[in-house]
């Protein structure tokens, strides 16, 4: 009897440890996407005369603000396309949101909501600190962006452009934008960045793992080095 009890206890212990490992691995897989660079794409929650202009468009960074790329030139945004991920904001218990602000060098800035104007902006930690900069998150299934636990993003027409705002007080930006200004409630969905073909490197720069094609070497995908950009 005592042997049976010992066996059951040992089995339960092993099973419990295995289940804990499985749950930890599953949680890690679910969270892994948070540290990968993603683009932001607009989805209009309601149909309107402006929906075709904004639906499916990318969020871009220009000046110090976030806009929606409504340009008609193929693959030529008027700013830098958002490419970012979640990152713990220093000296807080929450995650912030960062994006590259240029291709080379790959400098990162914090995304935040201006406390006075409710405009979505980007900048260094000093710029983000006094404003609404955490907690950024995303919905579990569709991975739509949230701030403070809810979705309050809006597109506001400013001249020929559409700027990104967050309706902090949930009153359609009353007193923040002029009356009768076109404004749409939108959702921002995180989507994976387009995967480009690996570059061919000259033979003198190759590390010996590629196959020679003419005077160049084809480098396997696994050997492409990854950058580790800094966040201001």
C-alpha cells in the first residue's frame, strides 16, 4: 500500500512539473509576438465617405506625430512606416510601445499620447515621460492595439493629411479639435512586417556558409545577422 502511495505521489509530482513546463512554454509562444517588429494598419469601425481612403492604410511617423499614409504613390509613404513592438517603460510596471524612426541607423523612439492635445506622437523618453505612455497592449485574438485597456484611437483630418489621436475622455475629442472636423473611430491592428529577400553578399564578405553563384555567395537565411537598435 505504501508503495502505491509513493508511486502515485511521484507520478503526480512528475505530471505537475511537466504540466507547469508545458504552460510556461505555451505562455512564451503567446507572448513572443510582442517583441517582434510589426506594422500598424487601420481598420474603420463604421462605413463613411472617408472609409475607402483610410481602410487598410499603414500608420507612419512624420515630424513628431503619427499619421495615416493616404498617399497614392505606390510604396512611397510620406513618412517613416511604423515598425515597432512592446517594451517595458523604464521605472514603471507597464509596457510601452516603441518604433523605428528611420531605417539607418535603426533608432527607436517611444510612442505616446500628448496629455494636452491627445495627439499620438513619438519621441525620446524625456518627451514621453510627462504624457500618456503606458500601458500599451493588444487584444488577445486580433492583436489590435489598446492603451489603458481599451481602444480609443481616432483619425482626424488635418488639411490634406489624417493624424492619429486617442480619445482619452471618450467624448469624440470635444474641445481638442475644431467643431465639424472630419473624425473617424478606428482600430489599429498589428501585422507582421513584409519579409524581404536576403541580400547577396560578395565572396569576400561571406562567412563560408553560402553557395557560390557567379562572383557572389548566396547566404542562407539563418546566417542573416539581426540588429539590436537602441531606444532613446
